């Protein structure tokens, strides 16, 4: 099922929005678990209880509004960008990134990570320049794990052997993050854990 980073309520379906947004005509169509932006002053007046033209966010910042481009172009462009950033941060702020330091691993740690890897849920992985391995437990814990392959190699642990062992589990490789729009990648400063967390909104797994 298609996942979205935010809802945008518009007056007609001809209004263009980025694919990562759910385009809606009314509040009844929105996904209440993600932020919502209402486009148009009259639209906002009709849909927001206690509307105040000087206030742009409501409901704990989960509900926003802005003018249409023809009403106030400068406000529209700024508010749309702010909403975009808010939606992205709403996702990345929930990410648990766990760096696995092989030098500090106890037997119980090894068993714990092995159990996570061998669980039935599919995982995504990305190898950064053959130096660092990232694993995203996308359907399980939602955690992202990082392992330095260079550190492993330095201490005599073969990169090839590590990858062969880890990737024997239920994994799908992410070859690159080009499917994520550049403006989003710039917001997150090309941080790989954040890119991994966002990729499910732009590709099917």
C-alpha cells in the first residue's frame, strides 16, 4: 500500500502535489497519522475550528494551512517548504540508529543481533563504498543498524565473510537513493540512516 509523508487538502483534483503527499478534497479523506496542509484561505476557514488568519499551525502542529499561490505566492512557497521539512523531520526524528561496535560485542549482544537478523521480517541493506554496512529492519523493530566493514577488516575479520553471513538472511539491497527527490535529500544532508528511513515512501518493498 502506498505510504505518504503528509496530506494536502486542495479544492480540486487537478491541483498538482508531489507523489509523497496524499492529495485530498476533504478532512474525511486524510490519513490522521500524518501531518495535513490545507491549501487556500477559504478552504482553511471552512475546515479549521477556531480559525485565526494569523495562526498557521493547529492540533499540535499536525494541521497546517497556507494561501493559494494566487492569493499570496510568497507565503505559499514558504509555508509549503516549512511543511515539507516538518513532514520529513516527523519521520526522521523517530529513527533509532544503532552503531554496532564489534569490539564491544558480548555473547548476549551477538545472540540478540542474530535473532533480529534471523527474524521473519524483511530487511533492507545498503553498503556505502564497501566501507560501511547499514541494515534497516523495515518491518520489524524499525531500527537501523550500522557496521563498519573497515573496522572489521582492520581486526582481521573478512568483509566478504561478514557480508556473506549477514546477507544470507531475508534481505533486499538498496543500490542507491536516487528515487528520493534531491530537495528531500538536501533537507536530511544526505545522511544514510535518514535516507533509508524515507525510501519506503518513494519505492515499493
